C-alpha cells in the first residue's frame, strides 16, 4: 500500500514538473469548465472564475441540465467554455456582432435558442436580426430568422433579448423582449415605425404580441442604447441604458411610453416623455445587463468597471452600491444561475479594455456575501 501511495505522489510531481519546465505546456491556456452546485444552499465562496480565455463574451444562458451556453461577439457559441457553433453571417464591427442569447420558456421540450446578431447586406448596409435555432446534440442548427433588418451601425446596436416571466403585473406574458439601439441616428428613436431605439415585444415566433401599443413590434420608444432587461417580483420591467455624456439611465418600462431620447436626458422633463428613475449624473456606468436578486437590481458597468447594486423601494432607487470597483475590468453580462449565484462576464477584449491574463472570463459571485 505504501508503495502505491509513493508511486501516486511521484506521478503527480512528474506531471507538475513537466508543465513547469516545458514552455509549451506552461503557456497553454487552461479552460475551466462550469461546475454547477447541486443545491441552492451551497456555501459558495464570494468569487470564483468558472471560465476564461474567452473572446468578448456577450450573453449567457443555462440549459436545464445546468450547463452554460455563452455567445462571443465574433460569432461563436460556447457550451461550458468549449466552442460548439459558429453563427454564419455574423458581422463583428465596433459594438456589433453576436450579442444576445436566450432560451425559449419551454426549451426542455422544443430546444429553441434565440440569438441577436449584426450582419451586413450587399457588403454595404449594417443591420441586426433575431433568429431562432434548435439545440440538439450539443450544437445549434436550423436557423429561422424571426425579425430582420433592425437598423444597425458600428455602435448603438442594443442586443439584449429575454423572455418575460409567466406573468407581468398579473397579465399572461412569456413574450420575447428585445432591446435595439438608435444605430447612431438619434431621430429614429422617436419614430414609432422604426425598429431602432426601441424595446420590442413579440410572440415566440417573432409576430406582433397582442396588446402592443402601436399594433406593431414596438413596446416602448425614445431609447438610445438599452442593453439590460430585468423583471422585479411584482412583474415590473426595468431597463438599463447607455446615455450620452455619462448620463446613463435606469428606466421603469411601461407599454407605449416615450423615454425621451434624443429630446431629453438626465433630469430633464418634457410633455409625454418619461424621465429616468435615476441617472449616473457626472459619472459613467456604461450599463450592460441587469438582474434582480430580491429587491436589488444588480447591473454591470463597462466603462464603470463595477458591479452596481440599485436598491429599490416602491419603484424608486433609494441607494446604489458598488462592488468590485476596477477589480475585473469591463463587466457586461449578468444572470442569476440555477444555483442562485450570479454569473458575470468580463469584456476586456472588446477593443476598449485592457486585457489581463485569462481574459475574458466568466465569474461566479455569491450575492449573499456582498
């Protein structure tokens, strides 16, 4: 028995020595697979890196077995850190590329995955689209374009897609919500017949949802570049939005409302336009995605390089806390995993960050320890 133990120890020492003295092995990136806790009561550490060496991950979603799908802006979809599909036709330009990803509420039965991405037509015009794909045998296939020709540009493409909860404010929902940017043409945001600068609401097949205020895909308008969507426990929809000159926004979204861009921003008011619940004032958040944990809206900051926590009472933001300021660089996606832990992506390879060893990463955070 002692000889066996000694042999095992010698073998381990040999493996680590080989990695240390062999430059090729030493420089090989380590891919860390996502390890899902078995229960929601696990005493998880405050922070853990669950995947690394990614290229601008933009959106993540958990399939029912606990594994994680993630998009990279260049067009790759990964499963637990390993590439499984490259979406054809994706145009990575500026802020554009393969952006949002979400699962159908009945994914366990229909295996539908929805993606939002930038593309070019005739090599000249830039657009965005929403497509549905089928997930089978650890790959995506059978693309069906649901919404096409959403105005696009090198910047301000929006790109977040999420299904609403089973009900919102007591009404049936399970509808698909989509954020679109103004595509660097602010006037489009005020045109209710344009898909730019909007939050769209559609059925799962991309058709107009019953009750939409303008009898088209538009749910709210007057947006500049919204990138975060989250519902509170009462079914209210909140959105984070990139403002101009640091005036980033948190908005409470309601059907048919005009959120003012480009006519008003910050604390300005105007008839029939909605002022943000709160704005960033003289600082810049560059907010990306958002998620609720209890009564707190957690949202990520790109330029702000911070995980923000907006404490909400009676539909008002009463305090904004800052976590991990500058520790991980630019932060983009945030979701609540099946283990009730937060999963956050870095975006340090997006052309505006300062990549460090291992970037980009997916980080797991225990919100109960913040």
